[in-house]
C-alpha cells in the first residue's frame, strides 16, 4: 500500500509538471515564413495564430492566388515548428510517443 501512495504522489507531481509545461508553451512563439520572408506568420505553442505580416511588394491585386499560397506556406511552416516545439517541451512526459491531438 505504501508503494501505491508513493506512486500516486509521483503521478500527481508529473501531472503538475506537465500542466506547467503546457502553460509555458502558450508563452512561446515560433515564426513561419514563405517567399524568402515576404510573408511571416507567428504562432504560439498552443497552435494559435498570433500575427501575420505581409511585405507590401508581394501584394499584387492581379495575382491574389500567389499571396494565398504564400500565406498557406508560411502557416504550414509555423505549424511544423510548433509541433517540433511541443515535441521538444512535452516529449519528456510522453517518452517520445507521438500522441496527436493530446496537446
């Protein structure tokens, strides 16, 4: 029974550490870029879009599709970097397991 109590304390401590790590992720930001940096997207560690920056020279009313593609590419770049950040920060709790949707 003593081992069970000790194990429960360890589980509770790990849960607290994991929650703190998740809160810290919300404060961290990554930047995704496209087109050599003419489109920049900033996302936080909770995969929330923080900002989008578009260089004026890339805005062409006759080629809106290119701008849409650049924004999509920058967003995908930021999302990939956010996934890497999450894996790095929370990987110690999951033992390297890929648990999509958990965080």
